[in-house]
C-alpha cells in the first residue's frame, strides 16, 4: 500500500478519534478535537498531492479518498448539530449535496463519462474545513471582537456547496435530461 493510501486510511481512522475527542467534557477538549479535525483534513491535501507527484494514483485511492472526506465532514457536522452549534438544515444541505453528487458521479462513471471537479468544489472544501474548525472552537478568537467568523464562513461554505452541486449537475445534464431522439 502506498503512502497516499495510508494517509487516506489514517483520515478514516481519525474520524472516530475526532468524534470521541469532540464529545469529551474536559477542559480544552474543543481545542484537541479541532486539532484532530484539522490534521485529518490536511491529510486530504497531502494524500492528493503525493499521489499526483509520485504518480501513485490507484483505484483504491480513487474510491477511498472521497469516502474519507465525506466521513470526516459528516462526522464533524453531526458533532456540531448535536452540540447545538449548527442548525440541522445546514448539515442536511451539505450532506445531501454529497450524496447527490456521489450518485451522479457513479452514474456518469458507469456511462463512461468523467465529470471534472470545479473551482467551486475546491472552495466548498476550504470553507467547510474553516467553518467547521471555527465552530468547533466556538468562534474563538473572533468572538472576542464580536465577529461572527464561523457564521460567515459556514454561510460561504453553504453557498459554495450548493454552487458546486449545481455545477456538477449542469456538467452531467446529459445523464438526467431527456434525450432528443
């Protein structure tokens, strides 16, 4: 097993570690949970970079990498909803988009169609990670200055989540629009 795939597996293993850490009722648990989340999120950037640079892209990695991302973000959103830090409707938009796009990409792949990721998808990921980290930290240090940083970044994450989802469905429209035969 190559290093990029090991990093992806590490991200999956960090998901339950993150969840347990986030539910601890100990001093500094929020900081520890955020650190675990950020380390796990950084493995996504690192595994992709290494796989491309070393030309070690595998079918296993192509399957596991997006699954690991969805598990991490979904786990974090569930922790935030359960902790009363995020509305369930926000989590549902993000998780629902992930299911919809994964389904679309699976159908496209079965038809031999590749739907390339867009800039919106990258922005979605960046803002989701930043917003989740800010919410885990209860908006520290921004709350000191009364700046709703977590709310702003989560709003942008939702906008880019919806935009990237629409972009995927637009790019794959030949799969779901009736054909003119």
